[in-house]
C-alpha cells in the first residue's frame, strides 16, 4: 500500500508542479442569452501572478469562487474570490496541500477538498470556510485525485492507483466503492444537472474524446457527445448545455437541441489565449476559465 501511495502522490504532485511551471491564471466571463443565442463576454483576469491558480468552483449562490493556489513548488492552499467585490481571501493555511475545492451539497458554509497528507496520502476532507477545521470524509481511501458530488452521500472519483487511474462511484454511507472503469478516462468529472448521474470523458486513441453519462440508478452508460479533438475538460450549465474550450475559443453544445453541434460563443484567443478547465456558476450567468502558458498542464 505504501508503494501505491507514493506512486499516486508523485503523479498528482508532478501534475501540480507542471501546472505551476507553465503558470495558470483564472478569468471570469459573463454568460448571457440574447435572441436565443448564448454569448460569453467581458473577460476579467481574476488572478495576477506567475504561479499556479487553478481548479475553480463557484459557491452554491454564485457569490464566491473557490480555487487552489500554489505560490511555490511545495504547498497549495484554498482561496476565495468575492465575485462582486473582486476581493481575494486565503481560506486554508496548513502545512499540508489542499486542492479541488467544491461546495458540499448537504453542508452550509463548508467545502470538500483533496488534501495531500504529510505522509503523502491523498484523502477527501470537509473544511470550514474559515479554514479552522478539517474532518475526514474518506478515511479508508488514500489516493483521491479528482472528484465530483453526485448527491449528498455519493461522489464520482478518479483514484490514482499507479496503473492509469480508476473511476469509482464512492458512497460515503457506507464507506464503499463501485469500480466503473480502469484507465482510459479523463480527469474531468461532473454531475449532470437535475440528476444524480455522473458524466466523465472516455478517451480515444485518436484524440477523439467522448463525454459519457453514467446513470447511478440503473448503472447504464451511454455517450452524450464527442468533444473537439484533443479536448478533455468541460462543464455543464444549469440548462444542460455543455461548455468547453479549444485554442482560445469557448464552445457550447445544447444537449436539448436535436442535431446539436459545438457552437462558438466567444473567441478569446487574442485577449486570454489558451484555456482548458472551466466552471459555470449555478445561475449560469458567470463562468470561470483557466488560462495557461506553454504546453497544456
């Protein structure tokens, strides 16, 4: 187990350091609906530095944005951005590293985070918004890399196992996991709006990746749509539209539209440049995107 922990932690931290080496910044966009068209505009650079700022996630009311920031190569903490006031506040300040902040569905004023422990295991924690308390959510799981909440007691999780990763449905009560896939999937996991179903990316050998839907009740899997070539990061809007970025352009796919295809809703190749990870506010009026320099982290 110790060997697996070491491999998993090295893989995760290597990815974090690579992201910092190339630098990544977070931007905010306005999302509007005009004449039945979705438009993205008004890019605002939220972070202004040359280190790792990544993994944005909005609060339940959309007033705050939480993200991970790594000012050096040793340790990462969670920060909060007030969307209206444009104020940044450090939330966690610990010897350990915290990543992947997300609001907990059942808990007001708390976030879930992946913490890299001092002995290098990676576990999911519940964290208070003042950073004063941490409670372990997955005591028996030591290699959590990425995750999303499917409902109040279930997460979809990307587990590092030293062999290409393992996709799991993990139930908090009881503490048990169902293995959904071994390798061949991406880091981006998301709950499909209005359901407890999981969406994930099935990676193709030809760089053609497909967003897949996993229905928790029936355990049925089905394709949702194919992503633009080489893209593996996406997010859902509250109206079940899907968004992704490619070569500085933001695209939208309307899952409720017959014959839907990816449509450009904003070209930021000149103002922002390349971006990949994205997050949508619960109201669908704001979007956070992560830009990068150099190769994609």
